[in-house]
């Protein structure tokens, strides 16, 4: 994927093409942060493009907050 100049407005067919590329990479396991870095765009831009394209976003993962289980 060619790096885009930061802040460049992307519309129409070019936006659709970028959304399809990002969606394919995201669904193959890449993170939004990695996609943002490789495309030269912000995390928020990539997140928005994925959401607009109908991509089901993964949960954040990591530790969840809650009560600790007592060991017996």
C-alpha cells in the first residue's frame, strides 16, 4: 500500500479502494495501529474507514476488569 500524505482528503473510488485494502488486511489479522502506521494515516481515520466499510471490529483483548477469582 502506498503511503498517503497525512491529511490528504480521500474520496470516491480512491476511498473505496483504500477501504477494501484496509479491510482485507484487518480481517487477515493486522491491527488498526499497524494499518495506520503502514498507510501513514491516523488511528481514527483507519478505524472510521473500517467502520464505514462494514467491517466487524475485534475487541481490544488484554486483561479485563472484574473481581478476582478466589483460589481455594
